[in-house]
C-alpha cells in the first residue's frame, strides 16, 4: 500500500542492523552467518540503495571487520553506530578506572572499522550503566570530546534502564520495541526523549522475527503469544497490509522514533524494507486499534530473554 502524496515523508530513517553480517542472529534466521564475499556484495547494495546508517558491535562476530573491509575497498562512507562491549566488572568503578577501558574498546572498534571516528557509540550492556552510572557516562563523554565519537548513548532492554538513560545526560538511546509492546509508552519514554533531544533508535521491530513467522511455528515454544499474534495478523489483514508492513509502518511513524534498526541478509530483504519506507501511513483509527489491541501483552512474550525455545 503506497502513499500517493509526494509531500509525505516517513518520520524515521532506515538503519542496517549488521548482526547478520558476522553471526547467525534472530529466531527467523534459517541460514546462519553470511559468507564473506556475499556480505561484502550486500554492503555494496546497501550503500547503493541510499541507506546511510549501519549499526554494529564487537559482539556481532566479524561484523565490524567486514564493514571495515568494505570501507577500505572503496565503499561509500556510511554513518556508523557501534557499541562498548560488556565491561564484566562486579563492583562500581571510578571514572579514572573506566576511561582507559572505554577508550581502548572504542579504539579497537575504530581499528576494525578502519575509521578514526564513529558517529554513535553506545553502551551495549545496560547493566554496566546501572552499575557504573555517571562515571561511565563521563568516560564516554570524554571520548566524544576527544573526537573519537559523536553521540554517546546506551542500548537498553528494560523500562528501568530507559528511565536511567533519560536521567544521566546521554544523547542517544536504542530500545527494543514492536507493535505488541506498550511498555515504553507506559512511562512516556518516546515523548520525554523527544523533549530532551535524545536520538531514539528502535530495534527488534519484528520481535526477533516472531511477528513474521506462521503462528503455528511459534506456539509450541511461546504459547502465551498465540492470542496476540492471531490478533496482530487479523489487524494486518483487515488493513490490507502484510504483517511486515503493519509492524514496520507502526514504528516508522511513531512520534519520537528517529531510526529503525532492521536486520537484513539479502538484497530481496533490502528491497522489501525500502518499499516499506514508502508504504502508506496508518490512519488514526488503525493506529488506535493497534494500541488498544495490545495494551496487556505479558512480559514473557515481549522479552526474548524469558523465552524457552528448544
């Protein structure tokens, strides 16, 4: 369903989630890690498509190194997000203790990426923000002031850490969110982030692929999801959209969302997501129907760490 008005533009920007470049990722992944040559060809296609951002991490296997190789081979300069690996400390550390650790990790990422600067640098383990708080934020901001990165932020999983991120003076937050998930709305996270000038990126908008798989493939290991998934697919059908389109467009046009981080592993998927960027916006009635339908989805469905998949 394509929008005809030329003046209309989506609110969020598409970002390549590059976990699949370096490792098998997501419950819908059936093929494992992409082969090196295929990954490089795919990055060239992403670059040529006009996508400007790539989201990666040292935790994503060879992802940073592959992106760096692509850039060294003459690939178009892209804006990059990478992350601080988990620090693995059991007690709070001081700024003086944290700064060399953060700087060393960031410089390692820059070396693999073949860059002297990364646009956004995020704390990957939200527990590190909870444990070290202002001292860790100060260390990231020092690296920013040294010219190693642009925005400093955190990748969060929980409402508690979302609140903490808003309070600690960071500049960017990456959150998991999808069409079934109202938890961040319950604390007015998106509105408050916009007021404070945060850059907000949303990942896992397909709930690690669950929203795109047949319901019968899910219920054996996530039985609590069945009524919500059936309702979701019903709403998609009623609106004349695919499941992917409803899930994508709902977040693409959500006030306060700046970027959509979407994992892709083929040119077909890239083309599909570029098409979804042009899809017609939900009507106010459709958006209200979605929000009312999924006001009470349980944490056991929304939180992949609680899944018991065989």
